[in-house]
C-alpha cells in the first residue's frame, strides 16, 4: 500500500439509530478517490448500553448486531448484515478495514454471583485492604440472547480480577476479586499510573486465567473469518498486560491470510512509556502518537508564541517513526470527552500537513474534520454545551496531496520559531513537493532544492498563494505562505 492513510470513521457523539454502517457503504467510492486507503471502524460488538453504546462498554464480543440483547438487535451503528455490507464495499474499493478490539473489561453482566473481594485504594491500586468481604457482584455472563451460538464460553468471577460495584453490602469503589485461579494483586506489564493501572472500569478481565486468553484468541479467529477485516485497533492497552498482547498479536498474525495492520492505544504523553511498551511486545504493534497530539493542542492554543521548530520534540514519530500512527484528534480528545485536548480549527490544516505530507508515521484523519460534527453534552462543571466541529477546509486536498506529491527523500528546515518548511524530493515515478507553514505572520523560506530542480516553476497546490515561484539554475527559490496558514508548492508541470 503506497502512503497508507487511515480514517477514524466515527466520533463519540455520532448519532444513534443505525446510520453509520449504511453511511460507510455509501462513502466507500469517494474515500478511495481522495486518498483514504484504511478505515478504523468503531467497536462493532454489542455494548452494555445496547443501541446507545459507543462500543467501549463491551458486553458480548460475538454479537455484531445479530441477537436481541440489551434491548436491541442492531448496535448503535447498524446490524450485522449492514456491517458486512460496509466492509465489503470498502474492500471492493481497496480500502483496508480495522476493527476496534475492546477486551480490557466487560460490562452489563447477566447474573450475580457470590464473591469475595478486598477494597482497593483508588489512588494507589497497589494498596489492597487485607479484610475480605463476602458479597454479591454482577460477574456472570451467559449471553441468553445468543444461546451459545459461535461460543459457549460462560464468563464468571474467575475471569475477572477487579470490579467497581458490589451488593450485600452495596458499595461502589474498586474491589480486588479473591480467587485461586489468577493469584494475588494485579497483572504486571501494565502502566504504573495509580501504582498499577491494570484496573480501568467494569469487570476487569484477568489474563492470568488461561481459559480467558484462549477465548479471546478464538474470538479473534472468529471475527477475522466472519468479517474479513485487515487489521485491528487495540483499545486501552496500558491497562492490559503487554505479555498477553504480544502472544495475541503473534497468534492473529500467524492465522491471518495476509499480514494485519495493528495499532494500539497507549494514551500517555511520556514517549519513554510508549517505547517501553513497543519493546515489551517486540515491536509487533504500532501506537498512536499521543505526545504529538498534545503538541498540536498546545500549539493551536499558544499561536505565535509556540516554537514550531520544536513541534516534534518528545514525540513517538521522532523517536520511533516506524511504530507511530500520527493524529490531530480522536474520539477521546474531542471537546467534552475524557482526554479533551482539542486542536483549534485554524491550526488543523497545519497539523494535517505535518502528518500527511512528511514521510514519518502513518497518519490518521478524524471523521469530524472531514465531514463535520455537531452535538451537546454536559461538561465537567455540570453545564450543558453545544459543540460544533467544522469541516476543515482543504483537508480533502491535503489527503489527496499525500498520494500525489508526498514521495521521495525528506529535507527539513525547522529553523525558525514561527515559519518552518520541509520538502519531498519526489521519485522517478512520482513528484515531490515543498511545504511551508507559519503560526505567525506571512512566512517565507529561501530553499536550496538542488540542481535537479533548477529553472522550475512552482504553484501552491492549495491555492492559498497565487504567485508562481521560480527556482534558479541551482534549484534555489523563495517559497511563501500566508500567516497562520500552509502552502504546498508543487511543480507547475504536474498540476
């Protein structure tokens, strides 16, 4: 795949009512035309909140909108038939499909069980109270609506290490389940936030139970065969032992007919933690570049006060470009969400140019930036807010520019706090480009491109600048951009 380009084809507030899968089917031809060649679909499995579930409150991995469970047959995005139609439409237009894997926890159990638990300090999960409480908990999953089709596995308390709600006595908090199947304490090879960040929410899946690891491998084989997907996005891996995912990824790659594209969400702004995780899984997955997303957020807020020459400092794409999926926004960073860190609209064309046109990393485009979004929700202050996320002008053009002009050797001119530039040399088959951007006033760069580009005429592919740039016989020219803007200069002869 030349210049892989990923679209996250949903956002947190995508409308209910089964609209997404039919929309994806309709979009498939156009997405390929503008240069999208991979799509990350939201969790397709039935969530605890049924037809309203975004998909991260995972209930039944084997229900892709096929069974009457949690008050609905279809998921929020549509039913299984529509899902498969959407996947087939994408693949017919040479667009690879990534499925979202949510296997850190389960929610919405079918039955209660008698369990023994210990209270856990929520701020330091390594502090586990010695007192053992006899109680009841919602930890038994029998999936009565599915009635054993595809898998007869019953989940019970032995499959989980922690829960957040008990009854008789009724309490909320974090509780470590006491059982002989998985051992004391929490899993290792997880993030060290809160002392040990194994526990996140709901009924925390415990991969020290071998039956659980085998069931999740079996599910992966099943969903690959059922959907024909081309890869996976792995949710919340900082809370899941790295040794499990190393084993799981090795398994799915071994049974897949073609190599799978796999990217994991380890949401940390400390690049050394991301690198450590990549080491722990032997480099078998890519990671989203959370530090870069935070740099974009801060740059968009600080305007001309942000030093653009340092935009990639401390990022995964700088430290390990071969394992980085770069992004400007996602469903967790959008306004009113848990990791809210929005990039202001004026800066998004600059940010997208930096991830789409450079050679490092695989870029991910966010659905609202391509199609817009409008929604209401309650903020952390209890107030209700109306949010409009506008379509980012020229994003279509930038995605297409990636396929047309982002080729060849890269040269950087990150030598000014407000105006930076980079070039792609092109190849024998494909043309290159010169990209200039400024977070302050109108910018210009005198660039030496070499004799191969001597006496050439250049135009701004985006049309933000109207003049023609001419390089001299040595390939030297002055390339410009507007203030707070970006220009993509390409040879006039290839326009």
